[in-house]
C-alpha cells in the first residue's frame, strides 16, 4: 500500500439506533463521540439506523409480498398472452 493516502483503520463501536445494541469492529469511520467498551478502553461511537439487530430480514419480521396480486394486476393491464 502507498503510505500516507489511506485512512486509519481502527476499532470502532457501532450502535443500532432502534434497539440500542452495540458491537465492536474495525473501521475507517470517525466520530467525536466516544464510548467505553467492556474491556475498559474508550472507542469512537457511530450510531446507525439499521443493523442485523433491527433489520427485518435478520429479525424474522420480514413482510411477504403480495405476488398473486401483482400477477393479476399484470394480467388486467396486458392480458393473458400465450405467445
């Protein structure tokens, strides 16, 4: 890697805005807000809207799309074509 052109890659705590769950990972993201982690060290805190803790796909609260209604809407609009 070319020296001096890459941002610093360091430990950062991400917090889910909805659930309040936090996790420690490494990132180039920066923040002026710091939080203390279980190991006693203070890390930058990044608050984000959606994580695996609150995303519908990962929590099992995913909606099922109305595919039957979409097919019927298509057939009403374009007809039932057999070719």
